């Protein structure tokens, strides 16, 4: 199980990093999503991988899984979800306003439009 | 003892922001009044917190015992930073109102209050994961503020800024996960205790986590090689927003000081002097790059942005010393450079608003109205930014040079700081003489964008732009008491036990409580 989870995190991170390094907004947004999936699973695993154990106190339980990483992951999911929405809107706005979805800003565009 | 007042700098802006969005989103005047009143109240609370921060106090949310619950920690460092934020916010909000920037898009005041909530929270929290959450709060608000008033280029620069910081946030989570996996805690004080008793097998992993964390703070603090987001963002952000962002880079510096003095101090068995050794060259390169950027900038916004990078280089150079004296000097310089950076951005905006289509281009243009007064303000801001006497930048740099006198590589440190001061000075002088002294017919520039700014800003904007300069004069006059105070703050930081005892409610804290009541009598 460790190998499976570790390689899944690794592959998602690698995919995310590759996509984030693209120069168009859509792949970059996808890459950010991959990175946030990877980090969520990673955070989940920081409480150690345990199967079939409750996170909260229960009379019948013999052992527990660490509940804190689950709370952390929940926070991280909410934040990354909101951030994805923000970056999608921003990317759309930039595309509609300037007619290009390139991430980089060539110097001539900055020279033309910039008020600096 | 400050009791519930400790959480006011976080809760009050949050409530005010929500009220502004819900109740008064169509009434700009009402927004201005409420927002300004909230900032004024924040200044009052910050002063009270600072006056009572002599002993470290913990505020347990939900009264959960440490280290299980979340704590806010009030010590003199966080109180100082909250006070600095509040004063800067007061200046910025007056400028935003005076120049009309807040009316050029929607929700300026709500986002502004959310930004204050995030910044104050980041300074007050005693929990590493909460630091992440407050970073996100201040970043989300800053994304909205950065693209305030819109425009294609500003949006595109905003996309870069958001993506860079999202990547930083992901890295932050990886770092926190690694540290939690090793230590099983995210309370900063508890982390500091656990680092001391870490099994040798886990030390390498903790080092990796600490290194990732440093990268995150370097992104926030615009440390080379992670500074790429700053020039485009700051140069294209609305001026009051860029001025407020002067404190955002300081959040990175604060986080480095807090984490790497408390949790990973240079004498720690886990990390040793690794971070001091890495920070120093990075800081010196940052300083050099900022100075060269000031010299080579083709626009005033870029110039101010690179001056901000240079000031962060200076701050991190002092921080990298990791001694009481150098941290004290860094804190003094943080206060100075926050106001100096803000002043520069505001004055640059005054120039842009008055030069019509030429805006911030560093080319000679026709004379413009009110040039003398704006030139005087720019002169003062430039003196402050370059660190020339008589303003506090000079004293700050002197303190830093003095604190690092016995540091290894002192020749490099002194050389870089002194040469970059000269380079910055030349760059600022060049900009000033081009904009204010040379006059020429407006050069034929192709497709000049329509002027974004309204007619020259009224008196309130001028007063607000001059206010940080007044603060700098005060900082210069009161250099003695202020540097004694920063010295005491640095001594507190290195003592560590008071903070840890207060956070974890160990016996020391109870003893200290008794001492405190004794003092009160």
C-alpha cells in the first residue's frame, strides 16, 4: 500500500509540475489541480497509513487513525477548491480582456499597455 | 493581560469586510467611512496590544489545551508587526480615498479589510498550519486587490502572481505535512520542543521540511531566485495596493525570523547553521539584483518594485546573521523599509496621475502641474529608499553593518550593502532628474494608452503620500528608543523559553503569570 500511495503522489506531483511549467493558462490550471490532489493525499498520509480504524473515540475501537491530518486535508481541499475557482476566473478575465491565454507577458505588450 | 483583545485584529476586519459586502456594497461613501473607522480602531487596538505585550500571552481558541487547540500568540514581535500593519493601513486607506482609487472597481474596501485580517492573523498565530491559512486569506484578498480596476495587462500580471503564489501554497502544505509526519505537531512552540528531542533517523526528514518552508517564505519575501513575481505585480498593481503590499513581503521576513529563531535556531542539532548559510548569499544577490533593477528600470513603477526587492535583500542579509544584534537591526530596517516602500509607491502614483499619457515612463516630458511639491516628496522617498542620511534608512543600514561586523564574510556583506546603496542612489537620481528636471516636448509614443487616472489627486492624497515620510522622520528622531525596543524584542526571541512556556502552559508560564500580577500591584 505504501508503494502505491507514494507512487501515486509522486506521479501526480510530476504531472502537476510539468503542466504548471506550460505557457498557456488552461494546462497551468490543470497542473495546479494535480499538485493540490498530490498534496492532499500527501497530507492524508502524514498521519501514517492505517486501514479500517476510526478517527474519533469509540468504545469498540482497539486502535485509532490520526484525526488531525483529516482535518488538515479538509481545510486544504476547501482552500484549493476556492483558489482553483479564483484562478479560472482570473484567467478567463485576462483572456477576454487581452485576447490571449499566454501566461508570459512579452515586453512589447508591457511597453504598449503598461502605465508603470 | 489582554484577554480577548488579542483576537480583535483578526475578527474585526473580518466582520467589517463581511458587513461592507452585505450591507453597503452600493454606497461608496458609507464604505469609506466604515472602512476608515475600522482601520482607526485597528490602530488603537494595535497600540494597546503593543503596550501590553511585555509578557508573552497565548489566546486559546475554544479554550482547547495546547498543543491540541489552535493558539494565537501575542509577544512583542507580533505586536510590533500588527502595529506596523495598522499604521500602514491607515496611510493606504487615506490615499485610496483621496486619489479615488477605491472607486475605480468594486469591493476595494471589503478586500482591503480581508487583507488586513490575513496579515494580522499571520503575525499573531502560534500554529504553523494556521500560518498557512492566514497566508491564504491574505493572498486571496491580495489577488482581488491586485486586479482592482481591471485592465488587460493588470489581469495578465495578476494571473502570474496568483499562479506563483498557488505553487508556493502547495509547497507550504508539503512542508507542513513533512514536519507533521516527523513530529506529530504543528504548534510552533511544540515544534520547537520536539525538534530538540528528535530521533537522529528523523532529522534528515525534518531538515527537508524546514528547507521547503524556507522556500515558501522566500517566495513571500521575494528572495532570489524566487522574486520573479514581484516586479510585474507591484508595478502593475493599483498604487495603494502596491503600498499595502509593502507589508506583505515583510510577512515573509517575519515568518523566517519566527520559525528559524524559535523552531530551527542556528544551534539546533537538526538543522545547524544551514539556513543562515543559505540565506546570506541569497540575500546579497537579492540586494544586488534589486539595486541593478532600480538603475535599469524604464518605468517608475518598476523602479519602486525593484527598490522593494533591494530592501528585502537588506532585511534578509541582517536576518541571516541570526544573532540578537542582527535581528534587532533587521526589525528596525523592516519598520523603515515598510514606510519607505509605501512612500515610494504612493509618490510614483502621484507622478503618474499628473503626467497624463506619459504616466510612469522614465523619459523627459513636458512640465506638469504641482511638479515642485511632488518632486520634493519623491526626493524624500528616494533618500529613504536609498538609505541616505538624514532619514532612518541610513541608521537602519548602519545598524545592520554594525551588527554584522563580526559575521563571517563581512567584507562581502559590507561591500554589497555599500555598493548597492550607491547604485540605488544613482538609479533614483536618474529617475528624479528625468521626470522632474528635464523638460521636453511629449515624445511621440505609439498608441499611448488613455490616462487611467482622474485629474490630479486632491489634497488628501498628497497628505496621505507624505504621511509615511513623516513616519520615517519620527523613526529617525526616535531611533534610540525604537532600536532599544527592537533589541529587547530580539533578546526575547532568542530567549525562546518564555514563548514556549506561554504557548504550552508549562510550569514556567504559571510562574510568569504570578510575576505579572506582582508587577501590576
